[in-house]
C-alpha cells in the first residue's frame, strides 16, 4: 500500500500533540533554517506596511471613532415610518 505524505503528517501531528509537543516547534527544531526563511518573508512583507507605531489607546480610539462614523452613516440610510411595497 502506498501512503501519501499527508497521511504520514497527520499521524505525526497526532503523535506529537498527544505528547504535548507543538508540531510547528518540533519541525523548526528538526530544520532550523526553515525558521529564518519564514521570518524573512513576514518581516519583509508585513513590516513594510507599518509606517508608525501608536499607543493602544490611540488605536482603540480610532477604531471606535470609525465604528461610530459607520453607524451614523448606516443610520442615515434608514428612513423611519416608511414601509416597503413587496
């Protein structure tokens, strides 16, 4: 019987997790070079999008302000007292 790579991985994942081992961490211990490959991609792609680091309060305040604006706009689209003609 020919086993597929996915089946082998599923068995390996079940075995590792039953021992309390995180499969990703185990893979990085076996192949440490994979860690730097993945990290470079994230740092290159995602870090380029960050142009300022703000305190959490500022981020939350902006989110709340944007949500309030969207709710106000959505409310302006609703007319009270009208009925639809279906």
